[in-house]
């Protein structure tokens, strides 16, 4: 049975292996910790005793930004990203957000399709925003928005 649990500082160390496995340039533990509390909100999802993934969002003046969303690599492709995204959007509605923003790597087509299928539209592009996974060159970020 899936259970969503609010992320606290004590959870950061346990979630870092998922963060590290999901990103070529993951957040540091210090950065992750700085995104807990205050204007930030996040949840992780467990099925029985297994952590499947998590998200972190930021709420500022009626808008939220999806800062990070990760699904454990061995659990990817099973719909957990979509479940996390739906939960994030539901939480955004609870705090009366009217827009949801996110950035996604231009090469991350599966994530883009998940966002498009959830109603997000591309609004802009940040050229050369992300360092490439290979360490040589940069990759564009696609900015997407969902109006609530």
C-alpha cells in the first residue's frame, strides 16, 4: 500500500541515494537539506517498507515550482513518477497555488511526456542551462507551466 510521508530533515540522508542515482549532477546533502521547511514542501512515497521516490516543491506568492522529483531507478517505468506528480499538484492546490512551474532537461523525453500528459505546456527554454551528463558541454532546460 502506497503511503505519502512529508519530508523532514531526518529523511534527507535516507533519500540521498535516490537523488544521487537519478541525476548526473545531484543535489548535495546540504542543498537538499536547505529545501526542507519554510517555503519548501515535499513528500516521499513508500510501498510497504520500500521508498519509491520523492518530490520537493517551492511555494512563492501563489505559484509553486517543482524543484526535484525522483523515482528510484529500479522502480522507474511503473507509474510512480506520475503518482508523485499528481500528489505534488494536489498539494499545490491545497495551498491555493494558481500556477505550477518546472524545468526539465531537453533530452529527458520520458519526463517531458509525463508533464505534457499532465497538462503542462512548454513556455520557454534556457539554452545551455544544465551541464551535460558527460561533463562536456551543456544541455537546454525546457521551462513548463501548468495553470491550476
